């Protein structure tokens, strides 16, 4: 893939990419042997010895291809119509086959390039002279629009480094811009300075890819709205369980296991949510949820009826000027504690009680970390608390309020965990407990033992489920997990993950449902 004329090489690695692309723009070697060539009259497929296998007459330019074992996807730009033309390449059969074209863009295509992601899916970027651009998924019966994005004016052509999942485009007189090519990523770019090299950073363990099984209906508003989920398990029929999700602008959503919204509680700007079931309060077992409310800096307490219908019970003041994250702890001795934090790093632990139908809260403990926290989760069985300091990592300390607040670093930001450290949840399996942490910086999820020595078991990402038309997850804030048998694909439990960027097509945020069995199989747990 050639870059625009007068390209400014902003990084040594990019100069290599651009130079190599320029030399092979009319003739590209196929992985596994053979060549694909484009001249003024046709696209040619030849074997390794140069013997012609197939020819497609066309007037086109800007050839790009992704192949494996001699077959794959090619794309060219029709010189007459300015349409992107996808072509299936099969060197074993000696065939070049035109595929379904992209629908007509509302702009003239000036540049295009292909990208193959970690999941093995092929995407096509198309760009216009005025900076308009789109990313298309090139699988199935027809291409699907994944997202719209902006590129430099007059960028013309582009190229993608699959290994670094980075899209490069040149802006004449300015330099070369680098974009995250993964469609789930934030629409950000960085200018590569002349002579600079891309930062290598610590080599992380590879992340496997799992597919979501379902997704919730999108939230009602655009922007950064959805944040944190919690899973309520129906005591008689687990298939009728519910997923709670916070709406940072409005309140609390309640979904069923198919992702259909069943309730919306307009209770103000909720950030994090957590719940416990079968809590003994004033001699009665009840199911309770709590959420951090950012309008009045309070803790909102919710109750459930027998069918999972949610209602607000009361609110407690936190005393914080800017309440943020929240989680629950159910001690073995009984009762219920709420752990809440603020953006300054302070934590407060309250004991919740009920007497004669009246709810109360009592401050039981305070402690602090050095910078902004948010996510936290308690391991009730072992009475351990895990807290996330967004830029530093995951800490653990005793969960009981009558214990010292000395903490230990469990997993630092670095090789496997990329800031911000966000949502956390604990999977209580028969063979032990696992801590799942949202590594927001690279849109992955780290799984580690929830007990000493806190061994990292692996990392995973959530990719596309093409059969169900569901996109993956990225930029995740909150997540939750249960080991309860919810039926169907969730017989070993379910993981619910907030998706920061809804794709295919672009839209309001939502939550994705992931089978724990899929995660366990992928990570060999």
C-alpha cells in the first residue's frame, strides 16, 4: 500500500512500513506462496514461479491484501467509480472472485487499506479527501459498517501494521498520524515525531479472544453513560435472573438474561453498583443492592422482590465531597458492610443495619490510597478486600472493619495490567476463587488467583460474535461475574462487561454477556 507523495517519515518503523509498501504496491507476495499484481488493465494472480493462475480485467489502483496459506482478501480502488472492490484470493484453486461491494459511500474514496485483527477478522478502512473515513468488517455475505472516524485532509492512502494494530495516515506538512486500528478502541490519534520510535513497553502475556453470547439493549443516551453491572440470581429459576447496570447520567437499568431492559429507576447519577443475596437483616433474609450516587454523594440502598423487581429503600450520606466507587462485604459473622471511596483516594466502610423496619448506617473504618481509586470487590469466604488504584494496580487488605488496614500490592500496573485499573469481580469456583480485573488501558481482562500468591492465570479480550451480530468490548469501566448455573451457555456462570464503545453500528453504550465456560476453556482454568 503506497502512502501519499511527499510523505514525512515520522518514525523509523513507519519509514520501513511506507517504503516496503511503496515497493510492493503493484506486486504483493502472498503468505504461503504466489503473487498478486495490479497493472493498468487487470489484477493478476500468479504462482511462486510467475505462472499466471487467474486474471480479473479492471482499471484500479491501491492494491492491498491479507492472506494466509495462499488465500485471503484483496481490495483495490476502482479508478473509474472510486468504489472499493473486495476480491477473494485462492491460490490453491487459482481463483480471483469479486465479492459483494461496499454500499455507496457519501464521499469519494481516495484511500483504502486492510487490517487483520487478533481474532483473525479482516477490516477495511476507506478515507475521503476531506477527512471522512469509515471502518468496515469484511466477513459474511456483505460488508458491515463498524464505525466512522476522521482522518487527515488529503491523507489519500493509508497503511496498517497488524502486529501493532496501528493505522498510519500522513498529513502533508505536518507528519504522520497513528490511530488505534481495533474498532473497539477510542477514536484517538497521536502525531509521530520525526526520528521517534514507537514505544515498546513491557511485553505482556498474550490475550486470548472470547466471544460474547448476548448483549443488553443500549442505554437511552449517547456518550459515556453505562458504567457498572451486578448480577442478581433468581432463587427458584436462575433463567429469570437479572442484571443491574448503572447509568451515570440518570439511574439504574435492570435487564433479563436476554439483554432486554425490564426496569429503569430514575434515581440520579449512579456510578458503581454491587449486591448481596440472603443477607440477615433484623431476623429476615433479604437481597440488597447498593450504588454510589454522585448528585448528593450518597449510598443508595435497593431491595428486590421475589421476581427480581428492584425498588429504592433508603439513602445514606457518605460525607465525601465526590463519591465514586462502591462494593459490599458480607462478613461470616453476619451483617453487611458498604465500602465506598472518593476520587481523592479515601475509603470509608459503613455497617448497614435494620431495626424495626428502619435502616441505619454506622462508620466502622477509614483508610486511604495515594491516588484515585474506583473499583473494589470483597471475597466474603476469605474475608479479603481487593481495591483498585487506577494508575498503580490492585491492593488487598483484610475486609473486616475490626482488622488493620495494612495493604499488599497484588498486581501492579505494567506487564499484564494497563491503567486505568477499573472494574473487579470474584468468581467463586469449586476449585478456588479467581479475581477478574478490567485492564482499561488495553481493553483486556486479567484473571488471577484470589489467594496467595495471586498467580496470574491469563488475559482475555472480548471480540466480535459475527453469528449474533454482536461487537466486542473495549474501554471497560465495570464488570461482574457469578459462578451460579444460569442455564444454557451460562451453566458454569456468566460474566457481564460494560462496553465503552458500541460498534456495528456505532451507538449508545451497553453491556455484553460472556459465558464463563468460554473464558475457562480459553485460559485452561
